[in-house]
C-alpha cells in the first residue's frame, strides 16, 4: 500500500512539473522590466554604452529601449513629456533651465564633468590662421553645436574679452559640418566638442585657439552633464529605476578600471570611429555620493549671474533622494 501511495505521489509531482513546463513557463521565467533611456551620442554617455554592451541592464532583469537625441534640449524635453524614463547624460544648464518651467520633473542621479586638462570643449581656428588670441575673434563668425547649452557656455567665456552679442556672429551648425565649415572658411572658428576637437587637429584642418573654456571660465571641474531620472517614473517604478541606475554605476566602475576596452563601445553608438576612439578626451563621472556639490552650485550661480537662468536655484533640491 505504501509503495502504491509513493508511486502515486511521484506521478502527481511529475505531472505537475510537466504541466508547469508546458503551460506555466512564466512561473519559472522572470519577465524583463522595461525602461526607456534617452541619450546623446557623445563622449559623456559612455557609462550607458558600457552598461548596454556588458549586459548590466539585462543581468538586472531590465529590458532597455535606447532612444538617441541630437541635442540636450530635445533629450530634456522628451523627459518632461514622458517620452523617456531617464537620461544618459543631458546638459546640466539645459536641465536647470527647464526646471524653472517644469518644476520637479526630474532628479539628478549622476553628474559628468571635465577639467582644463581632461577637456571636452575647445575653440579651434583653421591651421595657419591669423587669429592667435580670443580678442582676434571680434567681427568673426564662430560655428557651434545646435541647442542652447554651447551658446550659453561660449557667451560666458567670450564675455571676458568682448560683448558676445555684438562683437561676434555665432552660428549654430550641425556637428558633422564643423570641420568642413572651418576648412572652407564658412566660419572663422568653431567652438566644438570632442571627438571633433581631436579629429580636426589630427586631420590638419584645425589648431587650438584655446581649450577647456568651460573649466577655465566657469568652474573647474566643470559639471556640464547630468544623468536625470523622471520623478514620476522613479516614484511609480522605484525598483526598476534603482536597478537601471545601479547598472549605470557599474558602467562607470568598468570605465575606471578598463578604459581602453570601454572606449571601443563608442563605435556602436556614436560617430567616434577608428584611431580617434583611443585618442579623444572622454571626461569623467561622479556617482550620486561622489558629486562635488559646490561645483554644481557654482555653475548655477554663474548661469544666474549671467542671466542665462532667471531664478537663483539651489542645486541641493535636484539630487535624487
């Protein structure tokens, strides 16, 4: 009798296992949780590229939808509109300017920065140009990236030498045309970002007039980029958001210990290709507990003093809590 009961019990268990395998796979397979991450295809988005390629999001059970944007304005507005859940680097200046109009829409969970030595921005002139000093730019045309951020930063730098509103003509031109615009004489100088700085010099088209303007004239280190999570998304999907943020942090850790390999991931997500991958400056990142908050506050103070933002903001109000 016992043997019969044992056999019967075994058969029941086996049947349940078969049923679960055939009809209830979801009991054993964890469904991936989706998160939409907007990014700019630039140097400072590298932790996101690494997290994607090393599988950190997948390991956390996340399904990431990467959404590229051309400018920080577009990226930040997408977060406000709810079209994405978080950003992989947007402009701190743009974020703070938007916060004035859409209070509380996002919170900073990481900051990207650069220094005068490890710079990402530079003023370039055509090789052999008669322009040797910033003062020589008076009456000249300067090409810059589209969007508000670089116009703001360049204006602050130039204001140490001239009136940027009247003494120069600033033209917003597509990044892919920067080097040709300089070579052809369409503009007399370009205020551009890496990797275009490295490419322009390596190709023999441009030469440095001055590098690291942001860190030189605004604050050093310059906390120019903010990784922002939607407040609504973080509130409603706290666990998912935390997993995504932790994956980004893993990306930073990998860059710090394996920079050469990390750089190779630019090729898939950006226009940074070939030898430039290992030569371009890449900047650096502060996780939430590493942020030099006085530097971020200094940037906000300068933006307010230069009337680039209308409200004197306290950066402390915008960090993830």
